[in-house]
C-alpha cells in the first residue's frame, strides 16, 4: 500500500478521456490518500459526460465514504472552475486550491499548475474558447489527432518549463520539499535547489500516467491496460458491477440526469 496516489487531468466530458482505465487502475491499487490534481472535468457542460464518466465519479464518491478509510482530495484546476460547490456536494470530497500534507518528515504540496501559466491567467475567455474548439476537433478529427494537438500545444507554449519553474518557487515559499502538479499533460520529474518537482501527466493521452508516494519514494507510473485486465482474486465481478451501477444511478439521480431521456439507460 502506498501513502498517496495522484491522478491529474482526466478531462471528463471529452472524447479522449480515459475514465474507464483510470477507474480500473484505482480499483486495483491500494492507497491511504487519493489526490485528484485538477482538470477532472473538461468544461462545465455535464451533457457531454458519458456513462463511464459518471461511473468514475460514482466510484470516487464510494471511496470518500469514511468506512473506506481513504482520504480523497480534489485540487481545483482551471477546467474545474465553477464546479467546486456542486461537485463537492455530489462526490462528497473537499475541494482545495492547493493542498499540503506531511509525510516522512517532509512537507508535500499539490497544486494544479495553471497558476504558473500566464497565458491561462491573462486570457481566460480565449482559453475557454480554445477548450471548446479542442472538444469540437475531437469529434471531427478523432482521438489520435486530438492527442497530437494536445502534445504540440504543450511544447509550443513551453508549459513544462514554465509550470515547473513556478511550482518550485512556490514550494520554496511554502517550505515544501516536494511539489506536485498537472496541467501540462506531460509527466516530469526534476530537482532544483533541493526541491523535487513532479508532474502527474494526464489521462487523455495514449500513455496515461499517475504518481505514487510511499516508503520507497515517489514514482511516476505509466498505465498499461494489459496489467489491469484481471480483477483481484478477492473481488466478485457480479458484486462489483452491482455496486458500481448502484453508485451511478444514485449519483446521476442527485444530478437530475435520470429525468433526461439521454440517461435513461444509466446503470442498466
């Protein structure tokens, strides 16, 4: 069991979100704390959420049950703006602008990273317009093109270097030895002036990644579907499906989706 697992940039509602794979990974991982490090949603349009997206959110709500003894933390990203209050209620987790905790005598800091991206900060309207265009291109050009465009955008804006530099400076101010970000969609690890910076990558790419923190240190893992094909030996598949479907029905019901014909088949 690791102390903390960090997952970032799932972008629920987009065509390239790998929510089903993310949920499969979480179900077969063991951790004391889960940090959703921002941009869990693509935008504010719930109508774009697919069944597997609601299933992921339903599973997060199950994890947040105190009986599970798992601390679930949601750190707000730039795409999550406007969803904080409603999602905190529906999913049952606390939402933070940034989150810090102590582990192995060291302060750890989690912040999405858009705070260090001047383009996003100074051009909110243009940034949202770009998001809508990217979503439309996903439908027209397909997933491979959308993922290529995402990688080219990160390189063109030099996001990795900007975010890592800003995050390290912020961690120094907060007296943290390790800082974790998302936003760039590019997994990364550097150390500068005694501060370690990690980027958790994304779950929209063909090679999604996540971070674990434990006694053996910090590791960036790449998700490989074949490693998660088998269910744990102590898990009854029929029971797992029943619990998952119940969570979807309950979650979608609270959100008012079961009144919409588009969601009549949720959980069936």
